């Protein structure tokens, strides 16, 4: 189970040069953009190899700084703080017709 939620089967491959490595053999979801939430609040596009997700963040969001979740788009806290500043701090309003 990978950190993006996709179940992937690997096989140990011995190549002709004598080196060995883990090679992906099968994946439950072949298109990474089909994995729910892969880009957080962003839009997912496949990269040139058609095997990796490339995420585009909307205005007001930005990619998370840590490397493990570098694809995830999350709210930009500077914009959220602007919304918290309110001119009218009343908690109740009377609405009449």
C-alpha cells in the first residue's frame, strides 16, 4: 500500500547487467489521477510518462511544503487570515421583512 492509497505489487527484477531492483508489476488503480484526493484541493493531470500525477493548484491554494505530500494543494493560510478580519463583529443580526 503506497502513501497515496494505491495498492501496488512489485517484483524483484534481476537485469542482464547484474543489478537488481523492485519493478512495479501491477497496480489497483493504473491512472494515479483516479485516486481520490491525490491532489488535495487541486486538479490532477498525468505527466509525460502517463504514470505520475502532476497537480495544479487553484488560486488561494498552494502545494504543501513537505516532500511526502508535495503534490497536495491546500488552503493558503494568508488568504484565510484575510477572511477572519471582520469589520462588523456582531454575532447576531435582526432580519425583518
